[in-house]
């Protein structure tokens, strides 16, 4: 994961590889840092994401909560393999 300045008050967070239970805290920390730093708009680029599980989804949803409406999140998607939901 990396962060790069975007346009104006937008911060771009680029996610590459897999985000699962072991790596999702890194994504959460990057998003929390963006919001805590006063960024008004966060663009999460998921085009390099090859796999995500429910922990990744939870981190993305949780990041929106602390923003309290002060930051706006946008997503570029591109995950080629994602969590399958089935009843077992």
C-alpha cells in the first residue's frame, strides 16, 4: 500500500496485492492516517488488488465511520478475485 498526493485536497491510497486478515491492518492504518491528517477526499485505488477477504471489506467500511462526514471516500475497483459467499 502506498499513499500519494492527489489533486488538491485529495489523497490517493494505492492498494496492490492481497488484503486479508494479516495485511488489512496496514490498509486500515493508511486510511486512518489520511482521515486524521485532515484529508477532505480519499481515493482508494483497488485496481492492483488481486485478492480481498471480509477483513478488507470491513476496513474499507470502518474507515468511512471515523471520517464523520469530514472526508469523502471514492474507490477505483479492479479486484480480480474476491470473497465468495456461500451457505455451508
